[in-house]
C-alpha cells in the first residue's frame, strides 16, 4: 500500500507542474493588436506587401485603383509623410523598411522600366540601385540596419536572389 501512495504523490506533483506550465504558455500565445488592426482596417481600401521596422509599418496601399507606399507609426497609429516617394507616373511593386525607419527599399514600375531604389527619409531622397548583371527586380527586403538589401531578380527567365551591401 505504501508504495502505491508514493507513486501517487510524484504523479500529483508532476500533474500540478504540468498544469502550471501549460497555463503559462497559454498567456504567452499570439494575440492580434486590435487597436492597430482597427486603424489599418479603417485607413485604406487595400493593404499589401507589409514590412515592419521596430516601430514602423510600410505597405502598398490602394487608393482609388492606384497603389502608393504608406508608412505608419505603429505606436501612435499615425501616417507618416513620405515626400517624393509616390509619383503619379509610377506604380510601386515592393517595399521594405529598416528597423529605425530611416531607409526604405522599393521597387517601382515607371514607363517601361522597373526600378530598384533606396529612399532616405531624413533628406527625402531616392537613390537608384543598379543591378549587375542587369535583371528585373520583383521583391525587396532590407535588413534591420538598412545597410544590406536582398532582391529577387528575374534574369533570362530564371529567378535569382541578389544580396547587395549599400553605401552608408
């Protein structure tokens, strides 16, 4: 009989430990950011190609059938102006942001050209990035420092990924 009680006690301790462990995991599960999500749902017709910085979100936003790049301060739920980035004669395809929000990498279609660009917010300037060998950029991803860029590129019917170290 005693051995039976000894068996039950460790089992009960194990069971209680398991319950506390599982309840701890349940409180750490993923949760939607309702305040931000409500702001995003109300703020535009369509969002796509999102990219997150430490406190910034950039995405392609469709207003009246025309895509634009939009930047949002996540904490304040406020749009941030990006002077010079959205042009009437171009269509953005892909966008990415550095962690501090100071640099954006983007791909846009303008006339018959597909352009890869870096946008510096402090000076509101666009810098073209030339691919060598030539290719057609499709998707872009900027690392958190804003100094390294990965680009999906089409060359001769084949998709490549090119990694580019940017000049500071």
